[in-house]
């Protein structure tokens, strides 16, 4: 007897899209998606839309449905930061937050859309903080990525006996946390829209979005325009690609785009420069909170003098002390290094091989110095060393070559704080200042605060608004004083009298260029 075997076809590859439908047609579209074997992800009923996954053929068929208004890709949104080891913070002074009291910050609510919040961190408030469980990303009060906790610290790290302080350090500001990112650090625009809606529903005045992507979304643009009209001030990172390409949501007219500057108020090389950039904030080597124990404290002391150093990924978290020994370029086991600290020049072979040469000679710690100008940021790749390994600059390396035999201590230990780079780090400075200024002038609208921040910014770069710095570095006290002198409702034209840019598309910029 013949036996026939049923062969099941492989499921068609699905694409994730946002479907906008006519009012009242939600149920019909849901049925169409189900019939096509699709999956629903995010309900965006406020915009008559939903995010779904469907096979390409089904998407093409859905485009012909008379109840469908628009189908667009549910584009990616990613975090804009890079992690480095600890150092000294500078941003709070740079934005004048130390000159303005945040005693009235309880009148404001800041919503942080990010990777979560390490509730219980010694430098972060536990009262006045809310959030909701998300089936896709988990509990809002945990942070597997670390980015969200770092952002929160810049906004609201407490004045206490440990760590750093934020722009709003008294613990009075209200925070709402929306966790849209897992450890991977990316999500979809539909999730961002839903998160922003949650912020508004929770009464947020200001939204922090240290995230973005290269492609625009019509649904997302419409959502932020609606939030802007409802009185919410949305602020986002300009992007870290170091080019002139727009990033979203920062480049929507309804969102404030933030660039990054360093401690010398110079634009960061990674900061994107566009006609949509409005304000700049500190974004290079920003020290802030991270989930407990996930940061690194790196220190180098030679003959009682401290030197700047960067830990190498793959090195051990430990402290080692010994005499400083010259190990050349580290291409062979370091002679005379037993129990000592190896000083190795960069070049020829990998960092991992250099550290291995130190270990082979019995070294207790490794210092690799640069062979070109600047600090050394290195990694051991997949190798895990048994000793601490750090990198230093070429000039410090030359100095230490003159101190061979001196006692040196290399320290790489776990910390609750860390340095990050990125427009992601600049954004919470601006968000914190916006909330701080608004707490002093609560009758102002979001448009008033936005225009006052323009008018009071410290002009950097070319005179007037430019694509690198926007109106300039955000200034808390100057903005408070500006509104005290001018009041609310009369600031919509901005205060910038510099050269005409003509290319800005954002409101209240005092420039000649109109909408695109």
C-alpha cells in the first residue's frame, strides 16, 4: 500500500510594518492580518495604526484594502552612545545646572524612553519614579544594557556622599521610565510611538530620547507633532555617525535635536551636523550611573603621581602593585617582570599578545602606551587576561619610560559609575535643563521653554545658529533669567540675532528659512 507523506511548506519570511487604517476599521484590519498569517506587535490606536509582521505578498495585498491609508516599514531605533571607563564629570557646571535651585522640580515630570532604570542604585532616587512592565522588554526597574541608567543619572543623580550629581539632584523631580530596549540596544519606531504616548498619558512635561535611526516614519512624525501640540517637549539625540545626515526622531520639526560637545565646548567628531540641530550639550566622556557593578574604575599611580588611563576589555578586574619594568613592544616573555608592572609600547602585534608576554614573564599588571598622539583605547579581543591591563597616551608613556623601577599601581575594579560618549549623553543634559527651567516658570508652554533655550544658549562655532551646535550650548541660569525678564508667551521668535541660516525648519528660531 502506498503511503503519502504531507510536506509542509516553509513559512514565508515576514516583514515588520506599520499599517495606518481608516477610523473605525481596526477590527477589519486585524482580521485581515490574522487571515494572512501575520502577527500584531504594537497597538497605535491613537493614530489609527498598528505594527504587524506579514509576508511580503500579504503586505502587497493589504495595500489594496480600501480601509488601509498607509503601510510603511517599522524602522529601527537604536541607542546613541559608546562606553568608556570612569573619569571626572564636567557637564553639570558646563550647562549652569549648579547655579539654579531645583527645589521646585517636583512640579515637573521627565519621561525617559530607554533601556530601563537600576532601581536601588546608590545615586538614583527610588521615590517619585514610576514605570510599567512590558512583555517584550521586561521590568522597567532593571537595566540589562546600562544606557538608560546612565541617562537617568545625568538628569537626576542625587546630591549625596557618593558618585555624581545630575542636573536635578534634589530627588524632587518626577520620573517615568519606559523600557523599549533590551540588552541589544535597539527596537522599532512603533514601540517608540507607543512609549511616547505612555509618557504623555503619565503626565510627562519633557521626554528624553537618547536614541534614533537613519530613516523617517510618517506615523512617528505625526505622533510627535501631536504630542507637541498637546504641550509635551520632546528632545532627542542628533546621532553619532559624524556626518550631515538627518536622524530620527531628532530631525522632525516637533522634536529638539541635540548635538554633543566635549569639555572644551568643541563639537564632538561623532556628532551629526544638520539643519535640524537646535542645541548642544556635554556628550564626551560623561560620567554617570550604570547598573551596579557593571562600570569600571581605572586608576594608575606611579611614584605617587596619578596618570589618566583606560581599561582594556578582556583585562582582569584587579589591583596590582610592583616596580615599573620596560618590556619593549611585548613580542616575547618579559624578562625580570615577576611580580612587577610591565610597560609596553603599542605596535607590531596585538594588545592581547602584549599582555600575554607580560603574563609569561610573571608580570602582575600591564600598561600599554600609545605610539601615536592621544590616549590609547584598546581591547584584548576574545582573550581573557589574568592580570589588569590598561592603556595610556604616548606622552605619559614617554614620561614613565623615565621612571623605570618606580613603584606603580594599576587598578581596574568594578564600579557603579562609568564614562559614556554620545549625543545620547548630551540629550539628558538638555532634558534636565529644560525641566529645571520649566520648574521656575511653570506657566510657560513647551514652545516658550524651547524658544527660551534657543535664545539663552551659549553661541559656539559660527555666529548664530549653525548645523554643528544649533543655537549653542544649553544654559540653565541664563534661560531662567531670560524668562524672568521677558515672561512667557513672547519668546516664540527666539533671541538669536546672528547671521541668517535660512535652512532651519524648526519653529521659533528667528531665522528666515520656512518649512521644507
